[in-house]
C-alpha cells in the first residue's frame, strides 16, 4: 500500500484505522507517528476515540509543524501595540490542529474555525468534543461566516490561512499562492474588507519553494511581512509560513528570526 494509490484514491473519504494511519506515516516519511495531532501520537489519539478521514490524515498540519508555526505567530503577535485580546480564525480548519496550537500558544485567546466540507466538519467537531477542547468549528463557508462575526477592534485578529492546494504545488516552481482554492490573496482581501479597523496578523502556510511572483503580490498587502521555512526533515517536503501584519510594524523586525 502506498500513499499515492491509497490515500488519494479509495481511502480518501474513508475513516482510517490506526494501522493505516501509522502505515501512511511510515511509507511516506519513515515515521509511524508522523500524523501526531492535538499533542498526541496516533496510538494515543486513536485510543481516545479520535478519528480521521484519509484526506485529513494527508492534508492536516501535524503537531511539529503546527507547534512551530504557532510559536512564531505568538512571538509576532506579542509586538502588536495596545491589544486587549486576541481572536484567532482558521477559514479552512480541517482537523483543527493548527487552531488548537494557536489557541494554546496565544494565552487568553479565543477563536473559531470554518469548514465547508460537512463530513470533515462533523468528524472534527466530534474529535474536539471527545477531547473537551473549547474550540468552535462551524460547517460554513468562511466568507459567509465572517460577515456575521463580531470581533471588537481592540482585539488583534490572527488568521491562519491554508486553503486547499489543488494543482497549486508543482515540482518546478513550487507553491503558487495564486492557484490555491481560493487564492490566498482573495482570503486576505476578504479579511481586510470585513475588518478594516483591526490589527491583523495573517499566518499563511507555505512550502520550501514558493512562486516568487505570487509571494511578492501577496506580501504587498501587508505593512510588514516575513517568511520562514521549517527544516523538519520530511523527505524534501519542508513547509513554511509567511507572516503578514496590517495595522502595525514590528518594533524590531530582525529579532523575530524571520526573513523579510
């Protein structure tokens, strides 16, 4: 059984058994515990009743990456002047693991995730309920959900943006942020339109190689931006993050450890 033939085919919409989760991690990355989420290896979260679809196992942001991203987000968020709180949004929440880590790292924060797929939304809501996590996941398109979301302007708005990639990732040019579904820039524009008076921090999941034009186009929407690639030794598939702030500029950007 290989990742290519199973997880993108017949197993895509199936609830996986533990051995299948571990086999995917071993076959793809040489690591049975690769799909660690909510701070637990597969054997632990599966034993507690957590379940994942095949596509979620492949697409989720597992613990090591989610923890690294959330640490950098928290570092930058701490420089936002005068914030009275932090509200975290995940427009494409999937398993909810990155939202879990962001809320864990951003002390006193609250937040919400939107998931358009009804099956993934139901599975994630059930998983979060089993763990007793105070994380809200709504089966709704993010554009509709944002329209009815009251967030005080005194709160820093943090958005983790990782839309489905589809054919946006190619071996030659890497990740083209204009070809995700929807394009990342459209998501940022919607957030700015909906919350024009808020301090906004976007954390956009990227790849080791990103199409330069799409990156430049996206970065132009922020007052400050920087990116980082995480060397997690994943068979050449290292991921990264682009952090972009609107409404303030970091007082000491070089101290962030990120690359402008």
